[in-house]
C-alpha cells in the first residue's frame, strides 16, 4: 500500500507563495509533494529563486511516480 502524497497549493499567484513553494521544492523540503498550481506561474517563480530547477506539469497524481 502506497502512502498518499502531500498536496501543496501555490497560494496567491500575485503574492510570495509561488516563490516560497519553489524554494522549498529546490531545497528538497517537498520532495514527495504534489504542488497544485498554475504551471506558468510556478515556472516564473522557480526561474527567480531556483534557476535550472525543472517544473513539470502532470494531469493526475498517479503520474508523479513516473518523474
């Protein structure tokens, strides 16, 4: 039986939430998490705080294992 992933939202797209989530991901704090977000907003935030870090869009949570 696999455990359910931690699900995190990016917060307000115009606030600092996307940057905080991107930085937490880059530091490994959200390694097994699924982030619910607008992919373009997360790509911009990630480019600011963690250049080179990949942002991948998936359609279902089950696809996270294939990454």
